[in-house]
C-alpha cells in the first residue's frame, strides 16, 4: 500500500473545514490534529481573514534586528578597510576606537562577519608552526636591540632592481629606516646606519643574519660594517646560521611590508621609495600592533640616551690586556714572531688577555672573542658554532 502524501497546508485546511462543519468540539479536534487550542484559533482566524493563503507557511525572520549594524557604522568600517585592505577586524576596531572614541563600535567578531558578508575576507593558507629559536638578548626597553635585514629584492614595474634595507627597534617594533639601497653592501648600508644613529641615538646591540655585509667568514665573523659598529659603540649580534626564526619579528614584518608596498611593485624605484616612506609613517604612527595591545609603535618608542657624535672610536681594553695593533698585512707581532689575525682588522687594536698558567691567551677585538693564542704562538679560531656571537662580560 503506497504512503499517503500530505503537507502542512492540507492538514491545516482539513482542520479548519472540520471545525467549520462542527464535526466535534474544538478541543477534541485540536487533540486529534495534535495542536494546541491557541494554534487552532490562530488558523481559524487566518482562514477567515485571508482564505486558503492564510494557511501557508510564513517567514520566521524577526521583524526587528536589535544587533544589526548601523549604516553609518558599517560605512565607517568598510571605508577604513578600503584604505587599509590588509587590516583585520582587530586592527580596524582598535583604530576606530582611538580616532573616533565617541562612537560605540561593534565587537571584533561583528566586524569580521561584516567583512565576510561583503566578500572582503580571503582565507589564508595555514603555515606549519616553527619552534621558537634562541630568544633575543634583554629587551627591557627601547634601543636594547635594533634588528636589521634586507627584504628580498624585487623589480619595479619598469624593471629596475629594488633592495630594501629595513631597520627596526626590537622592543617597540618602531620602524627606524626602510630604504632602497643602490647596492646591498657595507658602503651603501653604513650611511643609513649613520643617519639613524644621529636621529635616534645608539642601541646597545644590532642583530642581523650571517650574510654580507653584516658578517663574513673572517675571524670572529667580522666585516668592515661590523668593525664600524663596534667603533661607534654598538655590539654586533648575529643569529645562528640557518635560523631566521631567531629574528622572527623582523622576518614577519617583511611580510607586512610586501603586502602593503610591493604587491604589485610601484612603477619606478623613486615611486617605490615614496611608498616605503608613506608606509613607515603609517606603521609607526597609526597602524595598531597586536603585540603592543593594538597600539602603534610610536607610543612605545623613545630615542636612545646614548647620543652619537659621528666619531668612530677605537675600542679600549681594561687593565691586564696586552694591546697589539694589526698591521697592513693583517698580522700582529707576538712573542718575537708574526701572527696573522685578518685583513678586516688592519690598523685596529686587538687585546690579548692571559687565561691560565699554560700560556694560553684570549684574543679579542672590543667586546668580541676572536680566538685563543696557545703557548706556541698559534692562533686557534673556534669553529663556527651555531650560537649568537654575544659580547663578553
């Protein structure tokens, strides 16, 4: 026997007709159809007012929406998003609360739902989580450590090569410099360091990777640029080889820089630099940073009290050191013989400190250890350890 097909409208019609024919009392008919007396009266009233159409299903959409975003609020959120397409709901809400505090702004989740409804949210590909590397040195205040790196080079629309150098304070994330250099070498990088030192003062340390011009394969990993840093009063600090996550804050910043300024690149190198300059001002003064409680870096950065005169001074050594000056051929005179130290230190003073009764001496340049001179006068340079070259006490 086939199933008897029915629908809600037919059931309601049969119920109403049974009531109108007075086949039984309303209470009995309601029990038979499995509805309440209130529902029964409702269907009777609708049938009398609208006929059969009154028995159709009606929309369950609420008549009022107490949580609906005001048109003015929605327009403000969407306008800000249009000006900053890479900003998410947290940054949008933080900026609006700071710059328009008189308005009652919706929750972050509500702003996210608005962006999603307008098709402004692009799902990101999940990246594998990299275990954290060796942490920074002490970052108790601004200017404890500055970080520096080259963002990967790219070509502008007219085919010109762009090598952006970025310099940032690790504590406050303040972007000190974002400059396209003519060549990624020490001769072009040092003027940028010099200008930043004159404007903001000297940091305690400068953290970089192990590539040129920040480091070389010479003794102590020193480069000409690193020697200049030491003579200016800044200690070079390098990450472990192959461990970019140890400079992870700076590496992550480069992703933001690319999205905001080079996707796609500008028509020319000059136009690209104008983008960098505008971005630097926005990043420091307005853009909320999640790690800083959704406040911009300018609220957390102050210039260094260690002022920079522009003079490079040779490192000084404490009592107990024997000081030797490196000759033009990279050698020093040691116990009546010549000992090769390295060309990068030509003309510079190095310090030798007696370590033990066996006649072993520590060789240093400023705060950095270079190696051990044994009793036979041979220099032992430590193998390239996978550790940061930190200053000695």
